[in-house]
C-alpha cells in the first residue's frame, strides 16, 4: 500500500489551494497518492497517516457525505463520540499538510472544487464511451487507468463495493469502445480494446464475444472461431461448463452446433487470437 503524499515544496497556509496549472490530484487506482499541486520549491515526500488517507479516499468516492456518515464509515467499531473525535483529528492533520483540500458546508464534507480524482476521470471517460454521440477521438487512446484496481490491499466495505462497481464499469466500457472502433473501421484498435477486456477478466464471455465480433467485422472468421475455441477450453477447464448458445450461434451458425474441441492446452499457455496483443492499448 502506497502511503506517500507526493508534494512539491512546503505549502503556505494563506495561499489558495490550486494555482493555475497546478490543480491538486488524488490517485486511488493502483494505490493511494496525493499530489497537492503547490508551486515548486523542492521535492518533498512524507508519510500520510492511514486514517487521513482513508478520509480523503472516502470523500473522493462519496462526493458530499455528512460528518456523522463519514465518522461512522471510517471508524465503525468506535463509539460515536470517539469516531467524531477521530474525524476531527484526521481533518486537522490533513489541513496542516494540504490546507483547503476539504471544505465543510452545512455539516457535509467534500473535496474543494477543482481537485482532480483519477476514479472520477475514469468514470467520465466511461460515460463518454457510452454516449453514442461522442467523438471516438475523445475516448481514444484508452487510458492506462482502465487496467488498475481501486486501492489494492484495502478491505473496507465501502472500498470493496466501489472496487466491484469500477471493475464492471471498465469492462463494459472496454467492450463498448471495441465495438464502436470496429464499426468505424478502426480494426486494429478495436482488437486491442477487446483483448484488453479479455485480459482484464478472462472468464467473461461478453469480452470474448466482443473480440469474436471484431474479428468477424474485420473479415477474419478463422480468428473468430479461434477465439471461441480458446474460450471454450478455458471455460471447461476452469468451470466445467460450455459457452452459451448465443456465443456458439455467433461463430458457428443458427444451429448452435458445438464442434469437437481442439487438443487441451497446458495451464498458462492459453491466449485467445494469438495474432494480436492488448499490450499496446493505453
């Protein structure tokens, strides 16, 4: 777990939080990172207490919760009075390190406007992907953040719920952008995006179906069949089940006939449609 606060220089409490071109940024994907964005006067790195990290992370994911809700979520096992005291302490510590990052309005807490959060940026990207009227150039290249997990090593209930939501969000976005790229004739990028969805969740059938559809749109039925067969082997090995009839019909026709599978592959050797790689995505 990354407990560093990455800053530049020592902040002046009287200086506004975000100066032009130096907006504070919070990273929650692949670990916690806080970049205050103060004007440079020399690199500074110091430990940020975990309780303060949890406070900032919760505000990033919750938008504008009340003080009681924050105290209850972050210190669920403590008596109410003690939980509120811990919240006041965390706010005081945060204010000493990054003054003005959090604002209080009517008993609610929120990050100050202008603070960038990588999770929110990823969600905004996914929203643009889902918007059929958005320009494809606004959603490509695919951001590296799509491959990152939320706060690995954190097991709070509110983190686990958000981690799963983001996992589903990025998988649906990858499948959607792959389909849109294929429709636009940008086959190479479409294959890369579909491969990235497969690599993110190898047992997810819709990701493999998307890859097969991209191959069919590109005029490569053999690659689509290979994708199906590789997924079929993986699914039988891991879960002992077959692909759905929907996938079978996509590749083998309306009869849904399941051809005899190829020779079994050794563990660790499976890779659908080996002629492509998702490594270049991002």
